[in-house]
């Protein structure tokens, strides 16, 4: 909340000085309810995220924090059909490799027998 409040004046300034924003807003009346709706949706997602952080074990929550961007990437590529330039494959390859290493290490830790 504090981070958002800290950024609020800068966001208001950016919107107030951007002529393209007001042109897009006047050209598309749907934005009058879509933009506040997006704010509500993002707030709901953040509340669920905070609730999950309290309910899940730290190791599982951490693993899901790494997997979330990877899942969003897959949705963007395979469902939303976003283009992925070949110049970005190396970067995403390293991200996927790091995510795989973290997943494998987490599975290894979970399967390790407890020492008495």
C-alpha cells in the first residue's frame, strides 16, 4: 500500500501530462469502466497473493513466486499469441533454466528424509 501511495503522485503527473491518454479515453468510452475495473482486479489479485503467503509453506510459496512469471510467459506466447523475437530466446532460456534448477532443488529438499 505504501509503495502505491508513494508512486501515486508520479502516476497522476504522468497521466495528466500525456495527451495520448486523454485522446484514447475520449475515443473509447469503454475505458471509463475498464480502467477502474482493472484497478479492482489488481487489488483483488494482491489480496489473494498476501493471503497465499500466509497460508502456504515458505518453500512452496517461494517456488510459486518463481513459476508465476514463467506461467504468464506461456499464456502470452501460446494463448494470447504474442510474438517472441528470436533475439530474446537466449534471455528466456536462462530464465527457464534457473526456474528448472529451483524446481529440481525444491523437489530434492522435499524428498530428503528428515534427520532425527
